[in-house]
């Protein structure tokens, strides 16, 4: 009888410990250097990382971001070597491999122009007279590529904005949040000279992605979504996005 009671107490104790461990689980998430969304050089890890971390905290998890080149980040998360990836856009191929959370911010990809220039557009074809700066190696939207506009390649977003300010190009194709981050920091001297040109070419919702290979993938996505919803309801999400000027 005593041994039976001891065994029962042991089972209950182990079950409680397992539940507590699950509730306080630490997730290791892939991220990349893409400020202001993700960056090991930013105090909060970048706004996307900060949002994901807070949503998971509210769901009872802690989160650690591991920064690596983007292609490797996607592969590591897809294969289940890490618990997830921050900042994933949906594609048909990725939908086969990942479970996606609710979107927590939008990437607006479009144009910056010089403040005094009267350039306007409704369709991309309206921009055929202009030279548009793009960054070498970036994948542009299908609509942009199909428009066959005049382009000029450079090595970085910062270089693209600098060339625009110097009148070497007419427009710069860039993520609005990235541009605002650069113009509020290292390129602050150019901020009065440049401005966003609406509408965006494309808007990509950003998600937390978790590999379908992981046994807890669906639960983790559900938990994250629940934490994210509380951030929406109490205004935390909106506040974080406004502070980041996204």
C-alpha cells in the first residue's frame, strides 16, 4: 500500500513538473538583420522580435532570437532545428512547410522620392519615364518586375536613398519602415529631402512561422495568437508599431 501511494505521488509530481516546464518553455527563434524589424544591434532586438517575444510571454513562454542570414534562418526553421522564425511572409512553398501565425505587422514596399519632385502614379506603367533604384540581390514583387521599368542597381538600401538625394536616380524602391529607420538615424541629414510616395507597390503581412515537423507547432501558433490578441485589445501592439514608425 505504501509503495502504491508513493508511486501515485511520484506520477502526480512528475505531471505537475511537466506542466510547469511546458508553461515556462523557452523557444529559440530564427531572425535576421533587417532593422528596424529585426536586429541584434537594437536594444529590443527589433520591433518584430519584440512583438513576438511579448506575445509569447503573455502565452507563458520565453523567447530567444538567434540572428543569421535569412536563407539559413528559413532553412533552419523549416527543418525543425529551431522552434520558429520571426518575420516570415507567406508563399505557396512555405505554406506547405510552415504553420503561420496571425500577422502582427505589414511590410509596405514602395517608393521614396525627393520632396520637391511632382512625381505621382496610379499604375506602375506611369513610372516608365523614371529611373528607379533597386538593391542587388533583393527579390522584387512580380508586379514590379512585370512592369519592366528602368532600374539602377546598388548594394544597399542606404546607398539607394543616398543616390536618390543626390539626383542620380528618380525613385528608390524600398521598404517604408526600413527607409524611416535609416532617415531617422544614419541618414538623418537626408530626411528633409526625401518622402514616401503612395501607394505601396505591395504589402506583405509578417508572421511567426513554425515548422509543421515540430510536434507542438499547432499549439504554439494558437498560444502565440492568443497572446497577440491581448496586445491588440489593450493597445500594446499599436503603441509598439507607432514607436517604431512602421
